[in-house]
C-alpha cells in the first residue's frame, strides 16, 4: 500500500513538471500547435490515469481497511476462543479431579455397602439364633411355670396336711406326745419311742395303737402321697440279752419302723404300695447324746408324708 502511494506521488510530480514545460514552450513560442495538442492529449491521458490510480488507491485502501477490520475481528475471536479453550481446559481439569473424587466416593460407598451387607448377614444370623433361643427359653419358661404351679400345688397341699394334722393332734401336741413338723416340702409326724415301745422292744404298745389309728385315718385322706416310717435311736450300744436279738441300733430302729408301718397297713388306712420303712440307728440325731434328755429326744419314730408325685 505504501508503494502505491509512492508511485502516485511520482506521477503527480511528473505531471506538474510536464505542465511547467508546456507553459514554458508557450511562453517562448517555440512549440508548434500540433505538438501542443499532442502534449495536451498526453496530459489528459496522464490525468485520467492519475484519477484511475487515485480511485484504485482508494479502493485498495477500503479493501485494506476491511481486511484490517476482519483481521482485528479474527484476532478478537481467536483471543476469545483461546480464553474459552483455557477455561475449558481448566474446567476439564476440575472435572477430572471431581471425577476422581466421585470415583473414590463410589469405591468407598461400595466398600461400606459390602461391610453393611456383611454386618446385616451377621445380624440376621444372630437374630435367627435369638429367635431359636427365644423359642427354647419360652418352652423352658412354660415348663418352669408348670413346675412352679405343681410346686405351689404341692406346697398348698402340704400346708393343708400340716394344718389338718395340727388340728387333729392339738391335744397330744400340748402333752408333748407328738410333734408335727415341716421339713422343706415334707410333713413329719414325730413320736417319742417311749410312747410306742418298751425299752429295747420293737412291738407297738397296746395303749399307743389308738394314736396310730388316728394318724392312719388322717393319712388315708392323702392316699396319693408317699409315706415313709423312719426309726431312730440314741448312741447307746445294745448289750446283754438284747444284743442277741438286735446286733446294733440299726436293727432295732429298722424293726421299730417296720412294726409301725405294718400296723398302719394292717388297719387298712395306709396303701403299702406307697409306703416304706427305714432304720437310721443313731446316725441322724436331733439332739446331743451327752444328756438323758437329748438321748430321749433322739429315740423316736418319724412318719414322713411326701408331697404328691415327689419321686
């Protein structure tokens, strides 16, 4: 574009120089009319060329300006695109980091999910075991409740037996001829041996049979109970003629218990299928054997009434 301007300047200077020369010729009168016309036509042609050149220069300048605007606009677009590219790259970097974080979170959640599944499986197993244990406990509880009911029934019935015997033998109890006791769930009728037997003997005295008949009549009311008659002695060893009959106190205590039970059965008030006799000798004392009173207490017969279905 600068080159075109330079050429235009040169043409303008030549044209001016040409006019100066023509004018000089006219002034001096040395130039012919034909030469003048020729030179005028050349000047006109040059002027036209000059105008064409000017127009071309203006057109080229317009094209140049348009191209400059386009270049400037393209540069702006390029800058915007570069900025967008930079922003996109930065966003991509952020998205990549975010994506990595999301993958880590997903992996962590999967791991937690697997752990929770394992915990859930363990809990389900524990729950199933707890349900089974609950069923077993409920069954055991039902059994215990039934046993408790039976036990309460036994206690209630034994209390009834105890009260019944206490009422029936209140007079004998006051005379210390008989004692009615409770040992755990058992009711015990305790009778001193001297009331039932002579010393060293095992045959029931005649005057004590009414007492045994009365005892039997009460026991008969509780035919579903097991009855055991126990014989007890002191620790004095059997000597003399009695030793020929009773080798030890075991034999004497057993014979006395058997004699009492036989009488109870014979009068028909005690079922022999639920009855037994036992001799414990001097080995289950209730008092000291160092005194006469203690020895007298140890020589005894005990009729034990067990609760129903106790064995």
